C-alpha cells in the first residue's frame, strides 16, 4: 500500500520512522500467546476388562504380543512372502507417500506463522498526454509547459505479516502435526492388514493344495472300488448297477479337482498382487511342504486395554479427531479482528519534470510501514456457521473413535472364539477321519467277498471324502482365525518402525523431479514420539 494510505511513508532521510512500528509489533507478539478454540483431550471409550475366553490354556495374557507373529507357524515360505510384501506391495507404498505428503503439508502450515507474503516488485510505466485532449480543456494555459511523455521506474520489496494473535496459525500447525501422525498410523494399519492378508492367502493356497491331494487320493481309492465292481459284474456276481454307481462317484470326485485347481490359481494370483508382481511369478516362492500352517500351542493376546495402544487404526481415529479439534480453533479465529503489519521499501524514479530518471540515486529511496486491522463483522453469521461445521465434524470423529474401539474389541473376541472352537472341532474331525478310513477298508473287503452290496462301499467312500475335506477346512479355519486374531490385536507393524516409507528407487525417481531434501528418507521429530499410551479400562 502506497501514497497517502500508508501509515508511515518517507524517503531516505525519514528511515528511522520504521522504529514507530516496533512498539505495536512487540505488543501484538506478547498478546499473541492465546489460542481460541478447544484443546484436544484423549476421548474416552468403553472396553472390556478381560476377554470372554480368559483362562483358556491356549491363551497367554502376557503384556507384549509377538511383533513377528507369522513366524509362530514355523513356515519359512510364509516368512519370505511377508518380507517381500512389506517391501513391494503397491498400496502400502501409496500409504507411505501419503506420509511424505503430510510432511510437506505440515511444513506449509509451519511457514504460515511467519510473514505470509513477500514479493520483489519491479515495474516500468510509460505515460503520455495527447494535444487533442489538452485543447479540449477550456482553461487557457501554455501546452508547451506540459511534459506530455515520461517514464516511471520502480523496484521494491513488499512484505505482509498477520500476527497470530488468536492462534489461527498455531492451530494449523497443531492440526497438521496430528494429520501427519494419523498418516503414519494409517501406514502402520495398512502394514497390519497387508501382513494378515498375505498370511490368510497363504493359508488358502495351502488349503487348496491339501484338498486337491485328498481328492486325488480318493480318486485312486474309488478307482479301485470301480475295478472291483467291474470285475464282479463281468463275472456275473452282481448287476451293472454297482458298476454305474461306482463310476458316478468316481467321476463326481474327479470333477471337483478342476474346481479346486481354479481356486488355487486364483489364490496364487491374489498373492502375486499382494507382492506387487505380475501373475504367475509366485510358484517358486511357494516351494515347500504342501501342508496347512499349524498354529502354536499357546497364543499371546494381552489384555483388552492393550489394543488401544497397539492398534494403529485406533490411534489413527484419535489423531484425526485431534486434527479436526484444531480446525475448530482455526475457524473460530476468523470471528475476531486480524492484526497485520505491512511494509514496503524500494527505489522509484521518473523522467518527468526534468528529473534524471536514475533509479539508483540516493533520492530514489522510498518506504512505507504500518499496521492493518481487518474485522469481518458483516460476515459474522457465515463465519459462525463455519465454526459449527467444524465442530460437527469433530463430534463425528469422536463417535467414530468410540466405534473403532468397539469394533476392535469385537474383532478380537470373534477371532478368539473362532480359534478356540475350531481347535475343539479339529479333535473330533481327526477321529471322524480315522473312523471313515476304517469303514472304507472294511466295506471294500466285505464287498469283494460278497458280504454286503456296493451301496455300503459308496456310503463309506462318500463319508471319507467329506470327513477329510471337513478336517482340512477346520485346520484352515484354525490358521485363518489365528491370523485374524493377530490382525485384530494390531500386531506386525513394528517390524518396519525404522524403515523408509518410500522405497529407495522411488526416492531417486522423485528427487530427479523435485528437490525433497530429507523428507523422503528422514522421519519428522513428531513421528518418532510415542503417540498413545495404554489406558485403564
């Protein structure tokens, strides 16, 4: 702002007039210690004091849950797949890039606490006056005395600083910091989900492989039964019905194998995507025994209150609420007057009136400095509704936090119940399979000797296949429930605590495009602090 509107303005001899703005600046700086809006406090959420399955011998309530829980299965192939997924999964890389974005956003918000506008300004203007316009003037004066054409030059520096009197910009930094930590928690939550999905898909692959092997073994068993029925029909010992029934069961079992193989291929394709690889490249990683992973004898689950500290999605919900709480203060600050200091200093010269037009002469220096107060009282209704909008959003996030905690407790309880009951079921299934195998052997011997009809053999073979499939599905259910349990407990994200969130090749690619400094590789100070502590239920 220049001319008569400036609070203080002068040429070089008046330079000490800048001192007049110092008392105002000091007063505003002292008074800017307050910050309007609510201060965030950790929301309260109800959670059980103990799990319903507490006391089961398969469960341990030690304080810390195994951070590398997948190793409890004792399967090197699974360990290798989890490690590769953590390095190569593409959605996880997107979550890491959101952390980088949040770091840059926080830097922007931090910078707003300082002079918000600085500009180096230069201009040159040519001004003229025509003789026709002068002749139209009824006042008689000497046109020759008017300088019709002249140039004006100007070079200066402008700056505006809105003093953070009401804490608007500090609330912005507070919101940005919470948003950064929430993005870190989201990354950790993505890592937990990824690890669990890799383990679940691996269990599914092994389950399909076991089911295929069992189907093939039953095909061989049923082929033997078909040969016996065929031989007895050929010798006239029985009717053709026995042979056709044996063929029906045999072909029906054979028909299940392509369906199982299709499921196996689809599970392998899903694993390839989780590893960030094209389909068809995981077979070499699946070398090893084709068996369903076996759960350990005991599982560490901790206490219910621990999930409020361990689960990243619970921390994320809390941090997003904290970020929104600060936005209430930002909106509320708009209700009050804003205090700014502006200043301009530069050089100005003109060729008119016989002036030399030397921009860099001593007489070309000019400056202006002064305060500015803006009070948008006519927009009070709109601004007040803006505060209400932010407060309503904050309340939504508080409710979302409580809901996230409730769902977390439910997920743990569901996984615990499924895990324990599946283990109980497995004991009965193993006994059923042994009995079915014995029944098939006896039925074949008795049929060969003519003691029973073929229907007894068919029933025994069908029952054996069904019980074997049930046993495999139960074993798979134990493993998948254990995976779901560790996911519900929030385990696994700690393994990448000190690892870069952006892969090194991607860092190099981004550095070629934009100067990132240490934002891609070095975590911010806030990220290394503990963001949540255990709470008492």
